[in-house]
């Protein structure tokens, strides 16, 4: 079965419009497009900041006590070693 001439004509028109609608990569962006890009990037940057702050806070809560305990243990060993050399 052969497609209807109207359907072929519509497909050809759509095909031509798609190719003419796209600009050259060297065409400068208009102010509206730049504003949209700025808005999207600002939103994404703020979202990333919030996520990173949350991750840093979680890591701090999880690791800080372990680090403090580790430093405390090292310091206690250093004190014990120094006490061994003190005359009685």
C-alpha cells in the first residue's frame, strides 16, 4: 500500500522545518536563551551545594568522634611513654 500524498507532504514539510529550525553552532545565543541557561545552572549549583553540605555534615558527624578518639589514644600513648622516662 502506498502512503497518501498528504502524509508524504507533511513528512517532507516537517523534515524541512526541523533542519531550518536548528541554528548553526556558531550562532550567538539570544538574551532569553542565556537567561534560561543562567537560571538552570544557578538552580543546579544551589542544589549541588545543598547536597554537598548535607554529605559533609553527615561525614563530620560520623567520622569526627572516631578521629578525636584516635588522636586522644595517640596522645595518651605519648604521655605514657614520656612518663616511663621520668625518674621516680
